């Protein structure tokens, strides 16, 4: 009730109330002055004699309070200057009262009006401070306020605390500081705690946000503190000093984000890639791995193609929930059918394709994280190779028109299990394409996708956010990069160009040196690189050595024979395929190795049948 009353009053109504309160303080101050004078008695006759003077003082007080700005000042801004103006106001009214006394011939002592001025000053300041606290309490109890803890009890932190007290939506709760001499003290009305108490403070005091008010420490140190605090479940913000904000002292280096063109080493191709609406309009489409980076972008782009139905397949419940919810929130008119399951579940995949009369399968489901697959070779080969074979055969038997496999540049002369598994999956699809009379099979091969899970960009961003160091496997490593949007468009285009057994690649320009990329991202975040030439830099780039199975330079083609497509930036590779007997033998041996949990035998299958994959056995022993 009080919160609504305070918030609905207009500014003019509040000023009228302040004026009336000031006028009411005048007779109160006069009574206090009379009571404190020994020669005067505060009886009815004495008070009645003072009524003319009190009336004059009340009128003059209203006018003087307005002129001095006392009745027009906001209570939350009533500080020392307001107290000084109140003292001037009270002293002036004391003088006016003495003048009126002499003009009316009352003959009261001068000391009475000096005492009146003093009492008026006290009560005028007191009611304002008291009312400010009452209203602040009403606002706190009547609205949701962000509870803020300030890390750093120095000058900047004290200035911040003073500023936040004037905001209705923010409540400073406590200080945290690394200086042990400040622990337990009260500064600017807030208690100072040790950093070791952070977790307890956040939980007990229900902290919503921590503000780092330590502009004098280095940015990497701030980043490390912020990284630690984010794990406590509250927002973290950093504040420069107020002197820096107004230009006193050297400003921090401005943050210049790294452009997409710099990351790619070329211009983006989205505008150059043609639309694909006609190829998917009114079609019934299944996307495997729909919750992943590529799969989810495929789903988003398919919305614009107006398909009849999109079936989302993913083995991760959370990933499937997120993409399903996103597509429904986007207001897609098409039916969206989420299917929680693995491509390894043959009966489920066949049932889904038959019941939904699928026309197109976009197969993006795969284990793709190189170190993880290297450490779990049997699981990676089972999912990426056997899973692809099961899904591709189910598509053939269900009469699917087109099947597109999402592959990777790591499938070219692979030196790791992940790349070899993708190349073997390509060979499986090529074999089916050679023998299929109905389903058209094709593959899309591209490089690293910016922003996808496990890619180097999010890793560098995380390392920079926590103050470094940024880790680099080798200073000479290069990679091809493309955006998620480019990757998804290429997959959709491949489906429209496919004739059967095609391997499509995107002309991705020159490969990007990862060392250059790391430096660009560090400097783009506003830091400097710490090296021999700049020992005082902010963030160091550390070389950790190539991981098992990792290449210095990735390739997109096994052979140099290329064919054109309807688009100049998309090429069709001509590569050797295995015979039906060879594929059958490879799959039989691989399935036997997986069923017997014989990793050495599985790697032997790779070495025998995947061109350039002999190094995978050596990679395991590194």
C-alpha cells in the first residue's frame, strides 16, 4: 500500500507535501526554543503572543524554502549541500523572526531567535533524513531490487556504493576485498569481507551481481577473478575508475572484435550461395544430430524452405528439447516431430522413416571431437561408420529420394580415428550410391566451423575470458574455416545438386594460421600478447604440442581431379571408391572388432581400407 502511495504521487504533489512539513516544523522549533529559555514559560498566553510571528515565519519559510531549492530537491540526493542550504534557511528565518518581533513590539530576547534558528535547522534536517530512510525502505520492500556485492573497497568501490544508494532498483549489500587490514571494517555503511567468504556470502545474502571495482589491477587478473566468480551463479561486471571515465589518465585499449572475414581468411559466401527453397519446399525431411551445431542450423534454414514436415533426431534429450523449442518459438508453420534416439537404433530409424514418409535425410549425427574419439576409438567407429551404414540403408529401403552425409576435411588422408571414421563412412555411402536405383546419395566435406562445439574459437574465447594463457598445439598449424550458416547452406545445396555418389567441397580460400588467429582474438578482446618482444603483455600464447592424430595442415581433397557444379564456389571431387566386396569385408571386420572390444583390430581395419590412415596406429602410442 505504501509503495503504491509513494509511486503514484506526482512531483508537484510531493513538493507541496514537503512545503507543508517545513511550515509545520516552524511552530515546533519555536516551542522548543521557548521551552529551552528559562525566563519564558510555554503556556497558552506566551504561545498566543507568538502566533503573529509564527504566521509570518510560516509564509516566509514557504517562499524561502522554494527559492533555496529545499522543497524541490529529491530526498535521495539530499547530502551535505542540502544540509548547508537548510542551515542557511533556518538562520534566515531566525533573522526574519527577530525583525518581526521588533516590528510587533514583543521585545523578546535575541537569544530566543538564535535558539529558534538552531532548533529549526535540526528538525528540518532530521525529518528529511528520516523520511529518506522510510521511503528507501518502502521502495526496497515494494519492488525487486538487484542485490550487488562490490569487489574492492577502495576509492572506486566507495564511489560506486554511494552512487548505487540513489538507485531504486539496486541495493549494495557488502564489500569484498583482498586486503586483510580492511576485513571486518564498515566502509560507506557496508561491511568488508574476505574473498575466501565469497561463496557463503553469495548464498546467504542472495547476491545477484558482483561488480569488480578494482581498475588499478591488470586486465588478466580481473579476468581470472571474474572467471572464478561466474562459477558461483551470479553476474559479474567490471568497472573502470571514475577518473578514467571522464578522461583523466590513460584509458584502457578499446576492444575491437575480430571480424568474421579475418577469422575466415576470406569474404563470407552466404550472399554468393544460391537459395535452395525449391529443392525442399513441401518435402518431408529428417535431420539426424538435429540438436548439434550443424544440425540445428540446418533446421533453422529449412524453415525458410517451407517443407511439409521436419523430423528431428538426436540422442541428447537436452539438445533435442532446445532445437524443438526454438523452432516452435520461431513460429514455423510446418509440423516439427522430435525423435529421441540414436542412429544406431536400426528399428527406430526404419520406423520413423516409414511412418513419416521421409523424402530427404540430412545426416549430421557424428562423434566429431578428435581427442575424445581418439581415446574412445570403438565408440567413434561404431557411431560414425556403422551408424551411417544403418541410417543410409534404412533410407534406401524406405524409398527416400536423397541422402546427404555431412563429412569433414579430416577425412582426407586421416591421421586420427575421427577422420578415418568419417572417410570410411564416405566409402560406405559411395558404395550404396553405386548400387542404388532410387535413393541419390551425396556427401559434403568442409573444414572447421566457427562457433561449433569443440571448435578452436570457443576454446580461445574461454581461455581469454579467464585471463589466459591461450594454448596452441603448434605455431605452424593451419585450418580452413567456415561459418555455421555457410556449412548448413552447403549441405542443403549438395542435396539439390546431387546425382549420386558425389563428394562436394566448398572453395574456402587459403587456410588460416591458428597462431595468427589466437593473436587476433587476444588483441580483439582488448589485451596484448605477452611474448619475448613484449614481456609486459597481458596474455601468453603457450605451445602445447600436436595432439595424437592431429595434422599440421588439413586438406579438402584426396585427388586433384575436380568437376564443376552449377555454382562456381562449390566443386565436385572425383575420388576412388571401394568395391562392394571390399566394403562388405571392411564392415564385417570392423563389426567383429567392435563386438569383441578389440581396438587394435579396429585400427587395423582403418589402416587397411582408408587411404593414408596408417598413421592412426602410431597416433595411439604417442
